[in-house]
C-alpha cells in the first residue's frame, strides 16, 4: 500500500511542506527509515538523527518546521505518527471461527465473526459479542459477558460472572476476577471472607501482561472506560479506576481505593486501601500514597508529598554528608566556646 504525502497530511490534519505527490509506503524510526518511508521527530534532540536519516518525509512539531525536507507539521506529532502507523500496519483479524479444539459450555452465545483458538475454555451461559477473539489457552468462566471487538490474548483468565466491555484488549497471563484478599481474625486463625462480587471492565480499556484484577468482596471492582493498565499491576478488591486513567508497571492498589478520571500512577507506586485520588492526580514513580489526594495534585516520594517539596528534599538529601560535617564542626566549636567561657 502507498499513500501520497498529501493524503497523509489530510488524515492527520497537519500542514504539508514539500511535494504533495511524494509516495509513502510505510513508517519507520529515523535510523531505519528508507526514502519511501515517513518518520517523526518531536524535539531538537532528534536533529542529529534527522540529518543522518534517509526518511523520505518527517512528521514534526511547528518548532521544527524549518527542516529542509518534505514535512507534515502537526501540533501533536506523536499522535499523527500513531494514526499513520495504524494506517500502514493494521492489526490482522483471524478468520478462524470456533476451533474444534476449543470447549464451549452449555448455553454459550456467540456473536458474528468470533475467533476462538484451540485450547480455549468458555464456561456455561457466557456471552461473546461480535468479532471477539480468544487466543489459545484463554479461560473464560461461567456467566461471563464479553463485548464486541474485544481481544483476549493467550493464557488470560476471566473468572465467573465478570463483565468485559467493547474494544477491550487483555494481554497474556492476566487474571481477571480472582478472589480479593480478605480474611477475618478468629484468634490466631485467618477465616476467609467469601468474595462474591465481580470485576467490570468498561469499553476501550487495555490491560497489560501478567496483571491481577481481584473481584469485589461485594459489588464490583470497576475499571472505567478508556483506562490503560501496563504490565505487572495489582488491582485489589472493590477498587475503582476512573475513566482514561493510566497505571504504569508494577503499581499496587489496595482494596476499596478510588481513582478519579485521568489519574496517572507512575511505575511501582503503592497505594493503601480506602483512600481516594481526585481527578487528574499525578503520582511519581516509586511513591507510597498513604492518604487521599485532592484533584489536580502532583505528588512524589514515600510518604507522598507535593512534587515540588519532594524535589527540594532530594536536593537536600544529596547534601546530607556535607551538612553533617558542617554541623559536627559547629558543635565542636560551640563546645570549645562554652569551655572557654567556663574557664
């Protein structure tokens, strides 16, 4: 497939500079791109690679619009790059139907154009929408509902009665609907609390590999529309993840915590249970959140504090050996002065 540079500029609503009829056959990085491919650069740090690149055209922000080669100038060059990449590299759809090596329970309802690979298990009374793809080794329990155009990759587990929306992507090894971690104390014994709720995942959510999303004790653990979850994330029982939130790798969210809309949790953040993070909260990497955070706040550190204060603390921390020496000298001098005074 080839597209003209003019067609690509129109697709991303960018400003065209150069030959509108230049033929583009693909997308590649600056170092790998050939003369019939388009690449992108988002800032001055890319200029050295731009000069060395053989790319036929570039997607750039307005501040790089003076580069002397064919350009698509966009206010959001990365988004423009993604749209063009999707055009040239669409996700292939299998035409498998239902494999003879798959198991479908009683009263399973299938939509049109589903693809169910070998060694898939679907429990009784589950409902799969149109164009659902279940890759090899996926386990879908009883009474599960999966919406149209959802893709579940190999060895994913979706346990009984969970609800998966439309256009959801769940990557390999993730478990949805395992029991929440709940126990009551009986002397020295731990008595398991039955976990009778579900997990609900709304439309257009993507969940990375090897995540665990626990079912609610009662009610639901809820991942709301458009949320994106990276690999190796733990979401405990009755957690609510707000719309369009982003949770990056190795985050752990304790039970009954609620995240607002557009929250971002950077890598290895830990959050205690029963707190709320307001809309647009940002939490820096490796932070420990021990209390609720109002909307719009940016925090870092453990315990998490305002990000600016954390940066100041980091500067002081690096100077602690020097400050310690100064304090020891001051203490010594003070002791000498007191001794002179007494004598």
